[in-house]
């Protein structure tokens, strides 16, 4: 064992030495890829960590602490009726405006609570794929045909992939089911309405804080109205969360009131929403850690998910940026894989073009709604309708950062099977849609 450990150290020393020795600093593409890697990391930190991931960690903490294992098993485990489990899991994304990374804490939480592999995977896929905001925007920008195909494909994918995973790993699932049958259903700590209020308040804060801007410069319509007032809505939901903290978790009213004053002060002193949101998160951490056992356990559980997921996401974002570039807003930075290679390989409706679109989508990181303007540009450059749908069905639910975290939760073999199922099904679906659309 000592010899193996020494060889491991030697391997990494040689690896980093060779990496430094042969680093092509004189290459313009290499330098642009490094810039893209850092740019994507900065953009991800600014746009997604505070507004997306932190609320998701707290939502995962609610599931871990306030939702009993018996409840998860009842709806997603061995005791659940299959049609109920897969129906709930496959449409759950309709209420979650999340990306492939934000869904991970929630997936990890229900998996640890005893959800069956099939329903948990259906939830993991559907969370980003059936984002109702993305479906509407897809139909508006890319056409109702591809929007309808996306929603039908996403629901079907979630169910089929979940069932396939449960079937492939049925032996392990059988053992889990037998163990769950012997677990008595403990009584809930609090009424269902209290847990639901706390949970859905956090979900709505996540949704409205990340509400996408309108695709057109229009000053009318419900979408624009919500977007223009999203921070007022988020603030109102923050007040509802304050009520939940006092009424349900028993946090002292003066602590919640003092936190509200700090948030209001930060709004007046700062020029944007990011600082007040960060202040609100910091205040929430402080008042829960100084609260009763349930409140402390909630925040500590959320921290456990953060420790598990954040390092892998950071690594994945850096690798994705270096390989595939950074494309967001007006930024167009290429990675070591030239962008024109991707554009040239997704034209027409061949098996190869659909497969490449699925594979590229599975590796790239798409924040919520960003896949649509990217696809709009690719279609304008000659991308076929079939590959466009293939990328839409594979991309939002998978990414390189996402795969790293899934592997840490369910293992390498199950992660590989999940990725292969998504890529293959997206390829076939794109090929069929391209034939029908053509």
C-alpha cells in the first residue's frame, strides 16, 4: 500500500511538471481558452452561485431535515405506486427554474432520503429539462414546433430514462426496496402545510430571483411585467420566509426583524440586487445557527451539500470553459475546441450531426434559458432542426460539472449509463424530429 501511495505522488508530480513544461503559452488559441475558462468561472460566480445555488442548497436542506424519510419513501421509494412516483418526478421541473447544476443539491437530498433510483433520475433529468420558462421562451424564439417537441420529449425522456435505470440496476434497487419495507413510517415533526410553506417559499424565491429577461425589447406582456417587478416579488416572498422562520421554526421575532433592517439598509446603500441577496443569505445563516435544533440542523445540512457539490462544480466549470469556451451575453470566447468545428458538425439532419449535437450539449454548461439564444445563433449558422432539438434535450439536463457531482452521488457506472441514455435518446429524437420537420 505504501508503494502505491508513493507511485501516486510520483504520477502527479510528473503530470504537473510535464503540463508546465509543454504549456503552449505562445499559442493564441490556448491563451483565449484560458481567458474563456476564467471568464466562465467569473460569470458563473457572479450570476449563479448567490442567486441559484445557495437557494438550492437551502431547499435541499429543507428536504433533508424537515421532510421525513418515510414521506420520501412514500412518494419516491419502494412503497410508492410507480405511476405516482414517475408522474411526480417527470413534471417536477415545471415549478423549478433551475439549470443542470442547481438541481444537484435537490437530487442528492432525495436520493439520500431513500428515493428509488428510477424516480430520482427522472427528477434529476426533468428538473432543468421541463423548466416552464425555458419551454415558453423556446416556443416564442425557435417556433412552436420545437417548443412542443421539447416539452413532450423531456417528459417522455424523464420517465423512460428513469425506468431504464431502475431496470438496469434492478438487483441493487431490489435490495433497497426490501430494506425500505422494514422501515416504519415515523410521524412528521410538523404539519404538512408548514413544511410545504417553507419549501415552496424558497422555491419561489429561486424562481423569481432568476426570472429571465424578455427576448424582445417589449414593454408589455406578462413575462415582461414579472421580470420588471421580480425583485419586488422576491422581496415579498422574503417577508413570507420571515413569517415562516418565526411561525414554523420558532426564530425570535427580533432576530428576523433585525435581519430585515440589514437587508433594507443594503438595498439603499448598494446599486443592485446582489448585495442585498447576499446580506439576506448571511442573515439567514446567522439567525438559524443561533436558533433551535431544527433551525441549526437545516443550515448545517445545507452546508454539507455545499461542501459536497461546490468543489466539483468549480472544477467542472473550469474544464468546460477551457475546452468549449465561454458564451454568454455579448461574450464570445472560444475554448481549445474551435467553435466553428461545432457549427460545421451540426448542419443537416444526419445521424452524425444529431449525435454530435447531443454529445456537445451534454458536455457544455447552459445556465437557465441561455441555451435558447445560443441555439438561435447556431440555427442561423446552418444548424438543422433535428440537431437543435437533440441539443435541447441533452444540454440543459447534463453538463461536465453536473456529471462530476452525479458521479459522487451514485457512482461512476450509474452516471455513465445515465449519460449514455440521455445522449442516445436525444440523438434518436433529433433524427426523427428532423425528418418530420424537413
